[in-house]
C-alpha cells in the first residue's frame, strides 16, 4: 500500500493550487470565506469557469469532456478546491445523474442531457426522500403509472436541496405497487421541473435559510424516453448513484480549511494575557478533532490506493468516510461556537454595520445547518448498519 503522492502527483497539485489562486473570482471567494449564501448565478458562474478550463467533470469519460485524470488526481483536485474555498459544484448533475447516464442511459439520453450538464445549462436536483421515506428509501410512495407513451406521476418529495433553482429532477418512483420486495417495482425517471403539475414549496431551516424544499407532483406527464435503465429496476440505479454520493461527503479539504480558521480565531481570543489556545481543555478537544481529520485523510488515501490498483469503485466500507467526515464537520462548528461564545449571532444582520464580523455573524446559522450532515446521503446510523452487514457480516 502506497499512501504517498508521486512527484508527478505533487506537480499536479501545485498546478491546480496555482490555477485556483489566480482564477477564483474574488467576490465569490470572499462570499465563501464569510460563509455567505451562494445565489444560482454565483454557482453557475463558477461552474462555467471550470467548464471553460475543461476541469468541470474530471471523472467523466474523455469523449464526453473528462480530463483523463486518475483517481488520485481527481481527489487532489477536489481537496484543493475545498481548501481554497471555491464555490460549491452542485453534485446532482455532475457527479450523480451524469455517472448514472454514462452507465445506464441510452445514447439519445446521453446526447440530450450530458452536454447541458457539462456546460451548466441545466440545473439539477435530486428526488429521493419523501415524508416517511428518507434513510428507508425503499418505502417510497411517489407513483408513476405507465400510460404507453408517458408516465403519470403523483406524489411528493421532501428536503429537495436547491429544488427552487432546478430545471430538472431525477426521481425514484414506484411503478409496480405489487412487487414482492420493496426494492423491486421502483424506477428512475428524469422529470422537467417546468412541467404542469410540478409545485415547489420552500422549507425554511432553523438558520433562516432557504436551501431545501418539498416538491409535489400532480398528474405530471413524463415521456417514457425519460426512463433510465429498465422499468422496475431503478433500485439498481439508485445503489450505483449512492456509492458516488457517499464517496464525496468526507469534505476533507473543507474541514482542513475550517480547522486553520478555528486555530487563527482561537489564538486571537485573549483574556488575562492568555489566548484560548492556552486553555488545556480547549486545546485537547481541538487536538482530538485534528487527529481524527488526519486519520480520515489517511483512510481516504487507502481507498484511493485500492481504487488505483484495482480500477474498481470502493465497496460498503466507503461509508466510513461519510460517517467520520460529517462528524468532524459537526465537531469543528461546535468548537467554533465554543471559541466565539456569546459573540455568535443567531442570524446574520441585514447590513454590515459597524463592528460587523462575518465569521461570528455566520457561525450560529452554520452551526445549525451542519446538524443535517449526519442525516443526508443516508443517515450515519444507516451507514453503520451497512458496514456491519456488508463488511463485517453481522
């Protein structure tokens, strides 16, 4: 097992780091540094900058615009983006729907959707969770009736991230209610969000932000050519997609950047001639999180080495990255709240008044928002069950 970067990989890291330093628009990087919300225009702007460079879809096949980078280079790129604080690349089109289309889509579907995903012309969201069907996804109830040339879709999806921005949604729907197993009778549909019968309603979170939504389908007509793979075989597609989703939830680069920021802030918190970094109990908690982050990075490198040697995607063990990565994200915001104390404001002020501090103003909302990380992409309880069953045989 080799957990070290080669000279070529180190040179690649330097190339990426240098390009990011020169090409991330300052107004976007400032927003990220202050943890301000990104508008749709902000997100699409960064997407198009990377698309023009040819770096928007590293994992795609080269004939569809992929870079040809190996798994280590792709990992380096993602972590450098995270550490540099670039705007987010929304995964629903690029790293979730697109891999599904590459593997399961027809040539017509690829020709129709992939170029628009690559260029940022279509904004995608995910239609998986429903009221009562989140981690237990196989219990979903949204129904799609085959009417010959189209499906008639009725039901509801919830916690739909950025659904209010989306042009398209990929959905799991039930096409056979009489299947013997819950995982059977499910299909994977691509639905135009502008179709009559689609309604998006905001869900305002405890941080005051509009990030997620509930989406209602009432007699929505979806052409049969928007079915991906075979009817009633959508669970096969769903499992493939979730593997891609969970590999990207560790966010090690982002956590490393937040750790640096936390250390800098704690060092400035001085009382009676001593900084917060001189407090033994605080420093012990900080060291514990930093050690866990280092261990997570090493674990991620082990997966990368395995993928580099075998050429195969990771197995159920990849859930470890999701579990520890999201727990570390929460631990960092908890320590930030402890460091800031009563200076943390429950909501951001409407204007940058005198004495405004972006870090403290954004912290409490971010702390509240980070509570979700151990739930999305399959709750951490479910991830532990996956490891127990698939890896340990328990």
